[in-house]
C-alpha cells in the first residue's frame, strides 16, 4: 500500500457464514434442560441440611403453582450422571410433588470450582446453622487452597496466591466474617455429632464449643453423657479447664462431672433428677427437650389434687 502499512483482514468463520445472527445470539445463552431427577446425585458431603419444614412446604406450594423459576445447576459426571451443585431444596420439593424431571443448567466446572460455587450459593439462605457454616467453610477453604496451588490460573478470585495473600483472608473478605471467626467455625468439625447438635440448638455457645473441639472424641463422648445426665452445659471457662486437663491427660469422667456440677456465675439454683427412679416415670417416646414441660404439668396436676383433697378434709 502507499503508506507502507498492511491491513489485517479477519475472514468470517464457517459458523458465521452458514448461521443467522439470531442463531449465533441464541448459542450464547445458557441452555436449560429438563433432566430426570433419578439421574441427579447430591453434591458429595453436602454441608447444608435439607429439612422438610415449613419453609420447604412453602417452596413446594410455590413450585406447584409457578414451577421452578430459577433453574438448578448441575455438572456432568464421568459416569454420565449429573452432580447437583445448587438447588438441593428445589430438588427435594420437586420430589415431594412427584415430579420426574428437574429444570437445570449444565455447567462445565471442576470439582473445586463446583465446591466454591455450591457453598457460595447456599450462603444466600436466611438461616444457616453453625454446623453448616463449619463444614461449608472447611470445604470451600480447602478448594481455594488447591486452586491456589496451580500456576495456570487466570481468574481473579485465585490471583491472591500470586500476590501472597492467604486463602483464609480472601474467604473472610468474601463471606464477611473475620478470619478468626472462620477458624472457630472450622474447629466445630472436630466435635462429635451429639455435641455439634447442641451447638445448632443453641444450647452450647460457639466459644466453649471450640474449646471442646480440642479434646479427643472419646472424651467428648464422656462430656456429652455428663451434659445429658445433669442437663447442663459448660461455660467458656469450664470448657477451657477441661481442654487444659485433657492436654495433661487428667480429664476423667469423675473430673468432668465435678467441673460440670460447679455453680456458674448468675446460675439459679436447680434441681437435678438422677437415676432410674425418675427416668422410668417418663413416657418412653418423650424427647429430652420436653421433660421439663412434662414435670411442670405433672406438678400442676398434683397441686390441684392436693387442693381438692384438702377441701374434702375441711368439709368433714
């Protein structure tokens, strides 16, 4: 050319030559499929519980009238089946409705990418149990660390490894928790299920639960048995003492009971019912959480009986 510069010309591809603009735009959209529910497996070790509670019933009614508005997300497995990444509650609601298929988007994700996305999508829930946070934070942090070890990463969330920022700091920023709080939650994964359930029920606070997590699981079992027998839970100070004694090899069932029966600050006087003399008086199917109400009702009934008896005696 006269100015000595060459002009690079881009030739259209075959797809562009033999397809319309509408078809090309459509190809860029997410593909939504109706996938048989029986071909969809739950995410391995899914940390979030799917409960058949009031919220589930509301979701069932919503899907009954409007269908699945937001598609679930799955990824294809090597065996040809699908792994559910997000939408476990929607899948359960469809099962309760007797539906055969689930409206899904198929995403191309690695195992670690799917783990991060799964935890991220579930953090949008209004209520998350401590145990759910614990296992979700642990899974997500491990996935982030594995991704950070790669050298071919270009996505922004993982660039922190190249900048020397720790995964725990990045996770703390993403979920709005301090890194120390994330560490505490992850420690809960070391608790035996019985004690972890008490944390979810709000009967044990986070700090004492973290201290108990450092105690060997066998000894945790002794602590739980004492809590159930005495109907009490340890304070933060008591939990720290038990952890210290466990590290010294001095924490025995006897010392656990001695610590647990100590009067805590601001603790009101309580009555402890011990032995088979009282346990055999409860209906066999009565939950432990309902025993206090059962005792109160029995005492009220007995009090009215005493009043009627006294009235009869006075009338003689």
